[in-house]
């Protein structure tokens, strides 16, 4: 059965994406352990080097480019562990995924009302 590959502006997490994002997802999943979170906070470069991430993967993690991490094969459920270390609000990640400002995302996607 052929996989669907075309949902506009939405990278699919399929088998190819899973294989492509293996190291990125493994790194993010490891942040579920307290020792790894502490290592990440103490020296992010050294922590990322332990997982042999590509240059693009390291750059996406370091800049917290959530959309790029997903494009590179990151599974959102795994890369959210990075947000827990910072911490980054889930709505900010949703806005980045949608290519919107955080404020516009809150109003347009979550139905918040604008004051004024």
C-alpha cells in the first residue's frame, strides 16, 4: 500500500522520516532521564555530540527550530522533551510548527480573543 506523501506544509512522520530522524529522536528521548537533562543544560554541545547528530540537526536543536527538527525526522512527542528542559510553552512550539507568531497562533488557532 503506497504511503501518502503530500499534505501541504505538513511533514509526515512515516518510515522514511523515522529512519532519517533516528539520532535526533534518540537524543531527545534520552532527556527523559534526569542525568541527561542535567548534562544537556550543563554543556549542550557535548551532549549533542554523544548522539552524532548532523550539522543540520545540531543547528535545529540549538536554535530550538521546532519546525526544522520535525522536517529532519524528529517525532514531535520526542522533541517536546527538549522543550521541557528550557521550558518552552507548547503553544510556542505549535506556532513555530504552523509558521505563525505565537500571538497569532493563540488567537487564530486556539480561539483566544484579542483585547482592544
